[in-house]
C-alpha cells in the first residue's frame, strides 16, 4: 500500500498521520511489512476501547516469524516474534520515538514487553498486557485529539438518521401534495394544502412523535458519535422549520448539512440537502 493511501484510506487523528509520515521518512516505508492503524476493537483481554478504535494509535510492524516467546513468561506459547533484524529495527524505532515524544504528541509506546508512558515521564516499565508486542512497536497519542469511533451500533443508527432526513426531504420537496393529499383545498386541481394548514402541520408533528423514542435512545447511548448527535439536531430543525412554514402558509427553502458514514473508510462525510417547501 502506498503511503498516501495509508494516510487517506482510514480514519486517523492528525497526530497518528504525522507520526507515520515522520517515521516512514526516517526509516523508509519499505522497512515495515505492515503499519497498523484504525481498528474498532478493545485492548486485547479487556473491555476497554483501544486507541486504535479512535484512529489514535499506530503499530509499526517489523519482520517477524512464528516461534515461542523469547521471554520467560511467554516462552511456553508461540507468538509472532521479531527476527534478529526486526528486533534491531524495532529498537531503533522505539528509541527514535522516545526522542520525539513532544514533537509527535506521544502518550504511550509499547515494545517487546516494555512500555514508556507520558504519565511516568517515559520511564521504562514492564508491560503486562495479553499481547506481548514482540513484532511491532505500538504508539498511542495524547487523548483529546481523537475522532469519533463509529461502532456497529453507530453504523445502524447513522443509516436510520440519514434515511429519516431523506424521508423528510422527500415529503417536503419531492412529494408534498402526495403526502398531504387529505388536506387539499376545495380546489381539486390545487397541488398544495389550501385551508387545512393546521391538519397538515399536525400530521407532520405526529409522524415525528413516533420517532422521538428512537432518537432519545440514540442520544442516551454513550457510544453515539458526535456526528450522529448533530444529525438528530438537524432532524429537529427540519421539523421546526417545516411545521412553522405550513402553519404560516408560506414557502420555505433551506439547506441542511448532515453527516453520512462511509462504511468502507469509517469516515463521516458531510452532505447537504436543499429543502424546498412550496406552499401553493
């Protein structure tokens, strides 16, 4: 994979992108069989989200082979373990990162059953996690610079919210006369609502009421992304604008910016719909 593809294909924080650029410039992209980035998962052996799930961690893999662990606590179990050349490369990468912890906003480095953490001023410590990190140097970056992590629930929620925005767009812009047909005026040829504004507005609100429990459920979920929280706010704004326009008997044209999740890249992409409520 080309470096530019690695940096644009997945969801990464600016710190993670910068670290990949700096390290690959120093050691060469071809030195690493793989560079691990976004992965929506927990830390191995725990229920805690890995920083990989936020695009806020990078794994620099070195040449390795499958063999029994080199340290006593892991010597009974086979792992992917760095080759002699890979161990030298991993040591060099680790040392380079320790020299640039502030420049690269590094929070944590893990390599070969050892770790270096900003909270201990990067003093060497023993790493006791399930994964020994014998074949890659793991780097976390300072929290607070990470992006939302869409999990599977978020993906379903995002589809529901985007579809709902699209449904209101269809009702108000593509087919208002069809949706509000029972509220036609006395003129059978009039495509608008006529003198039944209150009935049409009530129908719109009643429809929205059926979705409110689902919207509240999404809002209360701690895993809900900030983008989908904004999508819920857009839905409320759409209802408010359309409801008032119907009651006032006036036309209304307005843009709605919302976020749609690209499931191939796990990136939220901003979209815009132009609502055009024509009161006739």
